[in-house]
C-alpha cells in the first residue's frame, strides 16, 4: 500500500533517549543497570508511570508511588528524581527528516507524556521548550497521553491518530524508540520502525518512504 502518513513518537526519536540519562543516574548512585526501566515495566498498565501518563495522578502522587514501587524492588528512588531525566538533546537530522516527510506526507505525533516540565515534550527549560514547540508546530495532529487519557501501547491511541489524519493504518509509517509501542502499530498494519540509533532510523525511514535523508 502507498504511504500517506508518517507518525512519530517524540522522546527518544527527536531527542536522545532518556534511557541514557537513566543509566548515568543509576551508575552515579550505584543502582543496578536498567533499574528505572525495571520499575517502569513492572505492572506496566497500572503502575505509577502509567497512571501519571494518563493524568490519573499528579506529580506529588507520582513521586510517592514511584518511591514505593522502587523500594519494593530493592532500591528507594524518588519519582521526583526521575522526572528531570526524561528530556534529552534534540536531533537536528531527525527534524530535517520530519520536514522532508511533511512536504510529501501527512505527519502526526503520538507521545506518552506527563504534566510536568514545559509543554508536550516535558522540556526542562523554557529554552528547550521553545525548540520543542517549534517541532510540534510542524505536525498536523499531536496526541498527548496526558491529555487523551490513553497511552501507548493501547491500540486506541494509534487509531485515534489515523482517524484524525484520515488515513488507514496500512498507509502509515510509525517511529518509536520502544518496541512495545511499535508492536501494536505493526499489528494494525503500519510500517513500524523501532528507533535504536539515529542512523538506523533514518535509513529505515528512507527505505519506507522513498525519500533521501
């Protein structure tokens, strides 16, 4: 089927992965590698992280619940310490790819985010927030989990985007840095690209769209 739309995740796609910041934090504090990811992946539909991304709890409650969950897994880590780690550095080449796609296809963004920081990208400073806002302005549609009340990998959020863009899933490319979020997109018929590195993602996007980046 012909590609009509390219749908993007934000964090870990337009920015460097927060997992890098998680690993630095863990190393600095003598925590096991990938401990924060382990907390986030335990009871992934109902844990503090999932509830925060659906705006079912506020930042103060997230701080408390995340600490409880981390402590049960052996290491007390406050949620308030994790939130500043979420925003990475911007990737100019990926932004250039977005602009190239926008010239030919419909473009949308589905982001799991929380009501903290500055705006949809959860930027840590007003300066970074301005850069995020500029990127977001290029999308025809932006769906934020914290506003929609539904989060990836729930298939409903992908279908919401398809309806908003007036496209069928099989006519879409979807990019995300998490495999768990790519799986439902692929199951719906989208061409799913798991973003592991910038070079890899752009190469796969070029192959899927016929564009050069």
